[in-house]
């Protein structure tokens, strides 16, 4: 048989194989399309995915999806490209560095929690980046994510304007809209991303008319959700993202979309703004409910009007597309010159109006006004330019960084070191800046790696803003830009409900185009070994999520006063993963409450050994030793050294300053009760 005949036969076999696998691949794609919004919805209704149990569960699902793709797809990683390799490698190295930081931080559980979250993002980027990019696939993915995120936002909005239709816990009615993510700034960022991508869907002329109409209809409601969070950062980056999209996309696609959406959105925002009682802790009072009903009616009318008007203006799109200026646009040089002229004119007008002085005054106010005024917690705060305590958090991060500049203090340890370097009485877990927290916890190495991830995604998206996909990539770039800026002022990284969407979209957007050329189909090892590798990566999230869930259950039992159940759950959590000091503290506190003071000392000692830099563990060790009649003064002095501004520790030191074991034993129960009721201890808030 000739070589030519062999080649023809192999081509026929390959074509037949592809045809056989096509239904399976279609089913896999539909499953992935459903998985993306489902994962974000699950995380949103589980406190934004902040806890290791929620994020770990989604990481396990993504790992299983990668196992299926590795074993069933003809070319499992054909979508991998150079543009994708940069952020993917950056994430992998960042996760590995977080894991390695346990070697010098001696806070293994915290390092594993940080690694687990980064692993979630890496798995999402790898899974959606393994599929070949096509315009239709990315469009469907954007539609699915916008539908899921819009549902989360509108449910949150419903809980505020119609509280009896969607009742929630009373904690969600305190001033600012934070349901279901539990954090208003994250809720606002979720709405900002949805707003940017939704504007693209309604302006995308290549999209289906039904998508354009539905996207226009939901935007007024999404904008009202964003407003009621009163998140200045989210509102600011939403404006930046929308402006970036309008400048980067083809301008002739925008007029009809803006005509349909902007008036209805303005009316919706005005109605939400005027409902003053919805921005208070009395959002369920009869008067507030009446205001909410009025807002709901106005919002419904605005959403319906925007959708109907967008449908009618689709006819205008056809006429605009027939204009000679659109069919044969001016040369790039002419467009660039016109843009530069407009920019120069705007700069000149801004300078004439005193923009430099205004910016300087606002910056000075931001830098030196450290917190909101008592009256500026919701509506009024939007006109207040303050850093809300963030500057002190950033300064503390820089002080922590200077102690270990190369490798940092270890993943997740900002919470441990912050009390030692703080200048105010705030208690925080995160530095409210991904970049500065990475610098403090992981040193220069971690800081560079997180920049590689962020800039790698932005650069890859920016490079593809051209040709027929210009508008689509402009929207993705604008949404990612808004997220990247907001990361500098808040802790979206710790809220996977917000950040996971960025990595899902980036994976598909940076994948190799479906240009009929063979992609990367070969695996670094046989399929079985690669699949086992994905399963091995899922082990850590499985153990961590189960362990944390049992620890959380233990803390709940402690608050209910059931020490038998609390100790059982705490000890069970210790057997599943890296030992958490909080579990030993719960066991020790229960021993104290049950009168077993001497048994509490070894438990508190174990907690102190696990996190020697934790002031809470030192405090509990002092309380246990005092209850057992053992000298607690060295432990309480160490606690004060680790948290010098805590008045409660100084009060404890005064009560324990005696050299009499009987005085220590009398003081221990008071200190235990004060600590549990203070709200300052992580164990009591799990």
C-alpha cells in the first residue's frame, strides 16, 4: 500500500473519530456552560465562598471536570496557548509559594487555606482554557455568567425592596445591601461586573435580538443593586469599566443601546436613592416596606421599558449599519487623530475648571481622613472622600513586609501580625489590598507573581481587542480592569463569588482560537496519570473543606453551650487536615467550662505551638494556666507584646498580676466570659 493511501486512510479514521466524539463534546460543553453560573450562584449564597468549605467544594467539582476532560476528550488541552500560559503559570507558582510558606510561617492551616483558594482559580483557568476558543462559545459563556450573576443581584435587590417576598436573616438588613454575599463591597463588585458585561450584550449587534432585549431589561435593576450597596469603590470601578468599554468597542454599536438603557437606569437609580428608609437598619418597618414596594414598581416599569425600547431600536441598528461612515470607516490614523483632539479638548476644559486643584484636595482628604463620619454610613458616604481606615491597614502591611522582605511572613498571616503593627483599634482579617497583602504575606516573590497573573490576563485580553471580536474582548478587558483596580482597595480575592468569574472568562478568552490548526493535544504523561494528578489536587480541598465545616459546627455548638458536641466536632476536625489552633481552643474552653482546668492547659499549649505569633492563643493559654493555678503572667505579657493596643489584654494583666494562685483561679472565669462575649476572638466568630 502506498504512503498516500495510508495518509488518506488515517485522515478518514481521524474524521470518523471526530464525528463519533462530537456528541460527547457537545454534551461536555453544555455541562461546562451550566457549571459556570451554578458555581458562582453556589458561592454567592454561601457567604461569597469566603469559607474554605464553600470554595473547597467548588474546587473539587472543577477538578472532577478536568478528570473527565482529560480522559474523554480527543485533545484535552488543545486550547492552551502562550497568552494563557502566562497567568496560568503565575497562578501555579503563586499557589506553590503559598504552600511553601508554611515552612517558615509555622501557620500550616492558614497557608493551606490560601493555597486552596488559589487552586480554585487555577483549576477554573485551566479547565475553561483547555477548550478551543470560538466566538460563539465565548458569547454563550458570557451570556450564561451574566444570567447567573444577574439572578444573584436581582435576588439581593428583591430581599431589600420586597423583604416579605424574599425574607432573609436580620443581619442582612443593616444599612447597606449585602445579601447574599454578606459583604456589601463584594456585592457591589459583582453588580459592577454584571453591568459592564450586560451593556456589551445589549450593544452587541452580532448577538441574538432576544439577548439584546433581555440584557437591556435587567440593567436598571443591576444598577439599583449596585447603588444600594453604597460601595464607593464598586461604583468608581464600574464607571471606569463602562468608560473603557465605550472607548474600546466600536462606537457605532452603542447609541441605540445607550438610548434604551440610560434613561430607564437613571429613573431606577433616582427611585432607589429617594427611598431613604431602605438604607437604614429599619428596612423592614412598615414605612420602609411601603417605600420598597414603590421602588419595586418603578424598577419593574424601568426594566420593562428598557427592554421594549431596546427591541424597538433594533431597527435603528440596521440603519446605522448601512451608513457609509460605518461600512467604510476612516483610516486608523484619522481616527487616532480625532481621538487625540477630543482628549486634548477635554484635558484643556478640565484644567480651565480647576481639575488639578480639585484632584489634589480630594487626594489630601482621602489620605488624611481615615474613616467615615458617623452620619456617613450609607447615602451620605458617596459624597465623602475618605479611606475608611484603609491607609492604616496598608501601612501595617508595609511594616509587616519589612520584617521578611523576600518571602514574607506566610500565606494568611496578615491577621496574625496586624495587631502588632496597627495604629488604630480596628480588627481586620485582610489588608483590603490584594497586592499589599501579597507583599506582606509572601514577600517580593508573591507580589511579583500576583502581578504576573493580573497583568498577564489584562495584556492577553488587550492584545485581542481587534477585528470582528473587538466588542467582546473590549467588554472582558473592561470588566477585568475594574476587578484589577478594585483589588487594590478591597479583598475580592478572598470572595470567590466575585473573582472566579474573572478566571472563568479569562480561560476561554485567552485560549487558542479554533483556526482548524492542530492544538496541543499531547499530554505530559499518559491520560491515567494526568487524571490522577487532578484527583490528587482535589485531596487538599476535600480535607480542608470537611475539616473547616466541622470546626464551624464546633463553634456553633460552643455558642449553644453544648460542650460535649463542641469538643467532639473540634476533635473530629483535627483528624482530617492540618491542625487548626481554633479547634484546640474550643476544646480548652469547654474543659474550662466543665471544670477541667488542668486538661485545658495542654489543649491551649497545642494551640499556642501551632501559631506562636497569635495573640489570642497566648491569651487563652494564660487563662487556662490561671484556672489551673499555674503562673499565667508570662503568657499574658506575650499576648500584650503581640497586640499592644488591646485594652482587654491590659485589663487581664492587671487581674493576673498577683502572685497568688487563688487570685488567678478567681480571675480566670471572668476573663473567659469577657473574651467570649467581646466579639474580638476568631473562635467565637467562626
